[in-house]
């Protein structure tokens, strides 16, 4: 996994070292400045790993989210040693959607972003929207409400509550993300390396009849998602990690059987869930 400069930015001005105890992860000595002024649109035709970063990080809404989180009373609850490689809750929901729907061949995309009109002192609302093709035909929406004090997330679909999960923190590490989604148990269980407080060696993903054990090998994790007698091969490659003093952006490519996808997630301090994400998927 590489640490790379953003397109169009001076490398010497952009890269600097950080020493922030609240946001430590796989490359703690590398970081990237990621601010701008222009408003950009999402790319429609090709996947440019930095165009999506620019779309979010160069918008005024990004700075609004940052300021909101900086003033959050319970932001210290999310002060943990981070691994940006782990399967996040939005990624798990995307896995579940792919595994439980018969998708037609073609292109799909998904977008995770904050509802700027629903931010309160207690919670922050996100919408995960899944689209078919470049026409942006909306297929599905999941609303995630993150509760700062309890470190829980409520899941709603079509204005109905369909689940709730909680983040289990022990020793300043996220040990589990566990709960219920659509009446079935959901568990994300990262297993930390005993020799490195900021490294994962494997992960477990469980949802209803689906079970997966993902083994790490450098920047690639692989395994299978077992569905009784059926096995879905899963491979994830972590391509880029870019960090500033308050943000981190991870770029991943993944494959589930014959389905391929590129994913980008933006993390902020003070919250355990990604604040922005884009998936581009080909079935």
C-alpha cells in the first residue's frame, strides 16, 4: 500500500510528518494535506483514485463536518488506535447487499455521505445509496444514525428501523462491531497482532448464514464467505492510505467471485464510521 501525493499538488508542500496520538494507524509517519476551495462533481466515466478524494475534501461541506466533529462533546470516546484496513460497517452492508441480491450484469455505484441537516449534539446521520449504472437509478438506501455517546449505529430503511450495532472498545482498540440487521446477527471482529498495537492479522465477518475469515498478507487480505455449502471467494487489496492531522483516506480494490469493485473511504477524528465513501462496482 502506497502513500501518494494528490494530483496537482506540490509534493514538498503537501507531505509532512504527524505525531497525533488520537489517530494512529498503519503508516503513522506519513501524512498528506488535503484541503482546497473548488467545488467538483463526481466523475462519471472512469475511476480516478484521487478525483473522488477531491470531490469530498475540496467542498465546503467537508470543512463543516470537520468543525462539527471538533466541537463534539463525546469525540474522546472515538480516540483509539486505528486500523484503516478493517472492514467498516458501510462496507459490511455493501457485502450483504451483494450477497443477498441477484444483480444483473453491468455497472453499479454507491455513495455514503452525511446528512448535513440532521447533525445534532448527540448523533450524526449518513445515507448509503446504491445505484444501477451511470444513469444513477436508485436501487436501495440505508440510513445510518451514529450515536456519539453510546458508540452505536441505528439502521433504517424506508423509514423503518431494521437494525442496530455497537462498537466494542477495549484497550483503546475496536475489538468488535456487533448487533442485528434485518433480524440476523451481524459481527465484524478484527483480530489484532499481539506484537503491534496498530496492526491486524485477520478479520471475521458473520451475518446470518454467511461466515468469513480473512487472512492478512501484507496489503492483501483474502478468504471465502461461506454460505452453508456455497463458498464466495473474497479478496481485498489496500492500495493507498493518505492522512492529514484530522483526516484519512483509504483506497481499496476488491473482488467477490466475479464481482469487482473499487472503494474509497474518508475518515475523520472523533467518529468511528467513515464520513464519506464511494464504491464503483462491475458485475
